[in-house]
């Protein structure tokens, strides 16, 4: 599924700065792709089984940043295409166990938790990081005709926690049993794009919505389709330029120095990369006009160009 690979590659390039975000992302990785192994004499080891080298590197970097040593190994899966899989092996050292307990992966006695405590995803930034880890560890996006996003978990408890995390951000995930595991899923381009944006895959969310609109436009008359496509491209380019400007200001540490109105519209554009100016204006508090939202975003773009 090339689209799933696009999602994973974009998300794997995000390096969380806050410790709480690192813990939340690591927690989701282990709850969707991890396993606990007993080695005898009371010793344990933990493995992450991943299908992407980019995700394996992301998991390795997360563990390293949290002071946990890990080893990356590869193996060939016994399947028709014989794809290469990647395993992260983590020895059950006191440091590793302490970090995984803090991340809600293990109990204080070293037993695996079916779901982390809510504190792991108590803040908005942590919920974004947890959703990102779930997509990296057990996520897929199918389509293109009938888009569906799935997040795989070992049991119902893990799926229910994912549904709770998404619900805190206004996203309605559904649960379904699939044999030996459970999936939390949703359908529809808008809902999937919002979920991808929540996790940080803003560019892929924009590409998804653009693909959907283009596909719909092709079913119409050529004149209307061409007009709609041109409008979509202009809106998409403008939204992308605004996202790049806001991200640059964020990297430079200049968002905090902006006026409240500029900071609000910057945060809204980051959170909702595919919304129109009118929809962004309606989300302002208090709601403002489309023209005012456009002026504020244009100001952000000019600040980033200086």
C-alpha cells in the first residue's frame, strides 16, 4: 500500500522534542507492534516488530533519546512476497523497565499493560504523539476508491484506548475484531485526513484530500472539472505555503512572540491543514471573516520570508 508508506515516511521524520511526547509515541509503538519475552531467571526482553526501516529508525531514536539501548535486527517474513521485517530488541535493564513503566507499557512489577493509563495521553500534544506512534506501529490506509484507515491492536482494551484518544480530539473511531487482533478504524476522506493531520502527517492529509477532489472532478464535465481542479491546486498551494511558513516560525521559536490573533490562526492552520479560509475563520474565537483570516495568514507568510 504505497499510500500507507507515504504516511509512515512522513510521520517517521517527525522528532518529538518534549519528553511527554516521546513517551506517548513510544507507548503507542509498543502497544501496537510490541511483545514481551520471558528469558528465564526473572529476566525479560521486549521486541518491536516493524515493517518499515524508517519506522525502525524512528523507534531506535526514540529509545536512545530516552536513554534506552536497543538493537535492530532484520528477518524475512514467511509470506508470498517474502518482505523484510525489522525488529527492535530491548533488554530488560532497570533503565529500560523504568522508561517503559513511565510510558505505560509495563506495570511496576514488569507485567505488560493492555492499555496505558490516561495520563500518557492527557495533553493535546501527547494525544497527537500517541496517534502518530499507533500509525507507525500498526496503521494502514487502504483505497483509493473506498478510503479506510485502520489501527491494529493486540486486544480490545488497546483499541478502546485509541478510540478514547481520538475522541478527545473529535474523531470517531470504530472497533472491530479481526481474528487474533482488533482494529480501530474509520472511513471517509475527511475523517482520515483529520486523523493524519492530528498525528502530524499534514502533507499526506493534503494529498489525500486533493486526490479525492480530483477524482470527483473527473466525473464532471471537462469545463467544470478543469475549473475545480485549478481552484483546488491554488488552495492546496496556498495552504502548503502557509503550513511551511508556520513551521518555519515554529522552528525559529517566533510563534510565542506573535500577537494572540496571529498565533491563533497559525495554530489553527497547523491543526487543520486542509480547511478553507472560511472554515478557519469560523474556528477563530471569536469567529472572524474570511478576509481577516486571509490577512493574518498572509502576514505569517511575510514574516517567514524576512
